[in-house]
């Protein structure tokens, strides 16, 4: 099994073939701000995963799986909610201030 | 699907607990976590890219970790023919349109930004890609670059686990 190229190519073609000159020209305008947002999201996700791995290691070290697992799940849920909220807020800000490219179906 | 991979960094006073995010215009597949599939090339990378004059310890560290992902979230341009040719087709389709619009060839960064900004391949978490050795150092037949120098680009930290220090090596 491999990547689902029927889906991936359809997504690409649907978007690519419908790009107008205006879409194309606008794309370059806000690349840096979008890149900064992506990096921020990636770094936050990495911090969450790093904490998760550390908690799991401690859980195994002290043989107290239930407490650490429960705590880890709570932290993960909470972190994801914060990340989701912040991301949506930043995306909303970018889309109201600037141009937002169409998202692949 | 699980893969054990290697990550090379300068020796640091505080041991890494997670791989470093590679950022910048020169990253082959954009910002992300980059790993070597084979130990020998993680060592080669350390010797060649992590042993510059700025490295005062004259050592570098190699880490190991596990990547866990579904196969449909994976583009394997190294070992899967379908993935390779579809990947090439998309790169060239993008380049053709870019040249038409801008009258110049796109850069690596242009391609990666386009893929990310338009959320193309949004579900793809791992891309495996390769170049070939530039020297005979890891080649048993002189001038015959039969080995693939394979890397993996990960853009989803959640799939990275069991990140542990493997060994420190001296720059030679």
C-alpha cells in the first residue's frame, strides 16, 4: 500500500487548475507570515510531544502507569485545545487582514 | 508502519529530549524534522556538517527514534515507483506554471511554500527521499554510487517516539 494518489492528485488538480492570476499573484504576498505561523504550530506540537514522551518515560520508570497516563492524557487534551484555539485565532486574523488561499477539497 | 531512524546534532551541554526542527529555505522538503534512515549516513552528516569551526567540543551526537504512521500518510519516493513518479509529476507541473507566470524557475523554497500554503498533501506526515553519495567514503566500489543516501522528512511531531541518545562521536 502507498499514498492515495487518486485523492492527492485530485486535490492538487482541483486547486491548481482553478487558480486565477489574482490567486497566484496574491499567494506571494503573505508567504512569510504564513510560514511563521506554521513554524509556531510545529514548535508547539513538538513541545507537547516532548512532554508526552517524558511523562511516558517517567510512568515506566516509576511503574505508576495509571496516574502518569491519566495526567499525560489530560495535558495532551488541554494542550491540543489551546493549540487549536490559538491556531484558529491566528488563521482568522490572517484571513481577515490578508488574502487566504483556497484550501484543497 | 514503524521505522527506526537517526538524527544528528552537535554535542550539547544539555542532552536533547526531542529532535531539532530544521527550518529555512535550503531544507529539501521545507520545515520539518529530518532523519537519516541509515546509521552510516547519520555519521557522515555529523562529520561533514556538524564539525565546523564553531563546534568547540569537536564532537557530535547521534540519536535514535521511532516513527509510527499509516502508509497512506507516507510518500515514499525512494522505494515506491508510484509515489516517485507522482511526486515528480507534481513538482514539474508546479514548475511549469511557475515559469509561465514568473518567467524564471522556482526555487526549492517556492515549491515548499506552495505545497504548505495551499495545504496540498495535508494528510502526509512523512516523505522519504534520497540523493546519492558525493564521494567514495561509504562506497565499496570506487566511483560507483550504488547506495542511496536516504532521509525522511516528518511534519507531524506526534509520530515521533522513543527518542534516545545513541552515541557521541569525535570529529575527525
